């Protein structure tokens, strides 16, 4: 196996964090003291990613800030998330040079009128380059989106 192309997955049963070693530029954004999430990302420990160390919301927020696209995520079974666990208040956050994060329980209606329920955190593309619109797929890193 080519050691430079390791892809690892870590899950808390709700969200799965995907880490692609060859994309990591060691910016330390995920684990440095000022802005990282040390309870989840800590390269001095094994495994270096511990998804049980923070809430799903916090994990997604930090994964979306990875500048290289080495970190990405997917929700395991969105339909399994119990209604009572869902926050009713929505919060919208703009990630610098990245997606728009919407926290909370929302319904996304596409142009054909199909409705999808989204829970916890939804990342919407702001750069226009995603292949999975309206959602972010990490393409903002490749296209060098600034904004
Ligand atoms: S934020 Fe991304 S690029 Fe930076 S160290 Fe973590 S995984 Fe690597
Ligand atoms: S903002 Fe992430 S793909 Fe466009």
C-alpha cells in the first residue's frame, strides 16, 4: 500500500470524520491551542482523531475549517437522529473561505420541490464549485475560494 495515501475514517455513530493523509498540509488548524479541537484532534495520541471527544456540531465546525481538504465528514444515518435531540433554534455561521453552516433542524427544498430534512449541521456551498450543490463537498479548497 502507498503509505502517502492513507485514508482513515473515525465515527461517533452519528458523523464520520474522513482524513486523507496526502492532502494534509500540517497547518495544525484542527489541533493548535488557539483554534483547534484538541479533545478530538491530537497527533500526539493514537488514534490521533477521537470523535467521542466533542459534539457532532463542534466536529463538523472544525472539519469545515481544514484549509487543505484533508478532513471531511459525512453523516451516518441522518434519518436516525431522534427529533428530541434536534435543536429548534437555527444558527447560521459563515466559515472564512468556506461553506455556510446552518445549525439546527431545517428542511431543504430543491428546485424540483423535493424536500430533505437536515439535522445538526448542514454545510452549504458558497464558492459555487461543489459537485454536490447546494451542499459543500470541500471543493472550496481546490478552487482557492476567498470570501
Ligand atoms: S487542519 Fe487539515 S491540513 Fe491542518 S493539520 Fe488538520 S488535517 Fe492537516
Ligand atoms: S463552499 Fe465548499 S464546495 Fe463550495
